C-alpha cells in the first residue's frame, strides 16, 4: 500500500516517518490479515492513532527480521544444493 492510498483510507495526511511504521505493522504483524489488512490498519490508526501502531511495531519488526533470515538461509541451501550437484556430477 502506498502512502497516498493510506492517507485516502484514513482521510488524513501522514508523515513519512509515521507511515514507515504503519507500513511495517501492515506488512509484518501477524494480527493483520492478508485479505483485510488495509481496512484493519486504517481502523487501528483512525481509532487509536499512532499509539497502537507503536505498540505493535516491535513484534512486526521481529517477525520481519526472522522471515528475512529464513529467506537468506533458503538462498544458502539452494546454493549448497547446486554445489553438491556439481560435485556429484564430476
């Protein structure tokens, strides 16, 4: 979701720093739905402003970091599998 789209949903201007936090929670927090996430994050912001987003941010950041580590490990596994295949085909 883009900043402009979120601003339209909440009918309010949001600064880039605040939106970065909102987007992190929107993308990574496990309580935000894949299908209704835009409406959920807009509701949270409209009803509770940045306080609830700030409270949710550490969990979202932690999950984001874990998923990034998993992705990096998957790349390493694929690289090792390719190397093993090359070695076994010698």
